[in-house]
C-alpha cells in the first residue's frame, strides 16, 4: 500500500489563499521511502493573512525568496513519479493527515491554478484517512476524551508525541504520522489495509 502523509502551510484559509509549504512522508507497505519539504512563493494576488504569517513565523520577504509555484509542482511530481505510475488508475497514494480535507483542497486549488488537471494521476480520491475525523469518532463513543480542542499539538501532547515546531509542515506531518499509528491501535488495527 502506498501512503502519502501530507501537510501544507498556507497564507490563510480562504479559497484564494496560497500554499507556501508542502511536506510529506511517502510510506510503502509500512516502510518510509522518502520525506519531502517543498516551499514556494504565493500565487499572484493571493490572500495573505497577517495571522497566518504570524502562526507560520514567515514574512513576505521569506515567502518571496522561495521558488515559483510551477517549479514546486515539478519538484513534487518528480517525487511522486518515483513511486506511482500516473497512467495506472490502481497505482495511487492514499492520503493521510490531520484535517486532510483542508490540505487536499489546498493541493487541488494549487494544481488548478497552475492549469494542471492531473492530481488524480497521483492521489486516490476515494480513500483518505483523516486523523481529526478518527479522533472525533472515537470521542463520540467515549474511546477518547474531549479535550480543550482537537488541534494537532493538543493531541500530540496528550499522547506524548514530540512536535518540534508546530506549524512547520514537515514537523507537523512527522507528528501526524505518529498520531495516525496511535489511532490505528485504538481502532484495533496495526496498519491500514484498503478494502478495494
């Protein structure tokens, strides 16, 4: 099974916010094959929230020093093609992340802005594992407590998972991968096995 743990850092949460960092861990059949950490400039006329800059610790000067979005896309796809065949509809990554719907949406918007319609060449749109959704489901059946919030840092603290630098996509995704492993055990599973 091919898993892509993915996290993004953005300039905000609106549809016109830009992704400025993609980080991921590629795991195949339980073995980590590669980590990546790609930074890029925001797209032209992107919404840039002061709060988002504060949270990520970035400035406009830092963001403007990064590579162009098209170069970031090329870099990411050059990594993906090492592990998946874009022409094989059954050879795709399963996405895992904390609130993965947000990161997937941002990735989709990134592709769309660049005129690239082929995100589905790499990602299985039918299967995603969202650690946030699993936490909420376990809370509903009293298998996990209701904490002050469901942020990644809160659950990492609860489970004793080290999160070196919250809101850095690479640090976040490393912690998310550990969190996913803990949640799988709570579900009585050692790993993810797709049913399709």
